[in-house]
C-alpha cells in the first residue's frame, strides 16, 4: 500500500480504507508498528509506522465487536471483546476469559496501568445506563471494580509519573481524575466538564491531556490543572474523532482515529460524514508517554 507523507503543520490523512468506527490506536516501539481497531467490524489492524507514513496493513477479523486491542509480544494482542477479555494470536485464534462484563453491555476503551494491569470500561450498546463499570484485572487474576456508576466509560490515561489516573464518561461530557500512587486508586473527582462529547484521550510527557471531542470535530488539549489550552486545539472538520495516541519512533506524532458507530434503526447514516473512518496524524509539539507492557497472567 502506498502512504501519505506526514507533513508538519496541519493534520494529514493516512491512506487506509474507510472504517466504520476506528478506535484504540497504539504504538509498539519494539516493532515500530501502529495498531488500531474497527469496533463495529471487529477488526484489529496493524502496520509499520514512521515519519514517512504507514506501511502495509495487516488485518485480523474477530467476528464480533472489539473494544480495545493492546499489542503484546509475538504479534499477539490483549483484546476486550463484548463480554470477555482475550489474547488474540497472529493466526486469529483467541483465548477468552470467562464472561466479565455486565449483561447488556460491551467492553470499550482499555489500557495498561503503570503496574502492568489491564483497566477497561463498559458501555451499554443501544442506550445509556448509570451502572457501567470500570474494572481492573489484578495481578492475581481477580477483578477490582474501580467504578460501577458510569454512563459510558471511555478514554483512559495516566500522568507521566503514574500518580494520577484520568478517565472519561462520554455521556456526561466529563473527565474524572483520581490519585493512583503506587497503583492504589483514590477517590475520583471532576477534572473537567467539556464543551462537547469526549471519547478517547492520551497524556503527553508534560502531563497535558489530549482528548477527542467526538461531536465537535476536534482534539482538545487540557493542562494538568484542568485548563483548556485553546491555542493547541486540533481542528478536524468533516471527521468524528474517536480516539488518539502518540506514535512514531519519538512518539511525537498524534494519531487520531475516526468514524461513527452503527445506531439502532440506522440513524447513523444521516450523521456519518464522507470522511469518517479515516486515520489522521498531526504534529502538535508534544511527545507521548511510553505505555507500560501488560504483566501477563492467566485469564480469569
């Protein structure tokens, strides 16, 4: 596949197929590969990524929705499926946990915490509920419930030193923060109420949060004190940005996935744009925090 050269300044569109709902970008420095997912089509995608663009894309089809896919060694991925956590092998084989998600809900965004544990949230597929969970897979295989009163659990991130944890509740338009010193989750508080619908988020090495504002067609930047840095806004007209992550050898390229979910009754057809489903990248004068690897344990 040919590539679109990444240029300094404004966002550049990488040459990929148009996906239904692109989500969960992740960069694996060990292999130089960028991965992302199409939630609705149940696809896990990966390709070499550098300052010149994107290489050939490899696609794994899961046969059902996927909330997140985090790269592991040997070409594997830690995946959150509708109700299960699993390990996806390059052959397409999936090792699944027992069902872990609430009935009627599916897993959504997930990331590895600074201690090497998976943290992943849920949302109700066709409606909004007030009982959605944010759970953590502990090092002994047990499940810790961090929240059980979210509406739509979404983007996750940690401060550069790992002492603060952030998570989004999309329906409320809110980002929460809590102490996370030595991996102990403290009581949550409101970090920011946003002008728009927050989806995915990531944190740079200065502690700033980069948050996709799904309905406003932009990525916002918030300082660690909760102040919006309006001059650092990334405008993405014609796209519904769904998730965001820093990628590349120096983690200085902000990668943004986009798309629109399928809605019950087909109402999404009137809301989806012709550009939705693309993968974009932009230089924002920041670098991302390197993710922690999963401390592998048997699945519950």
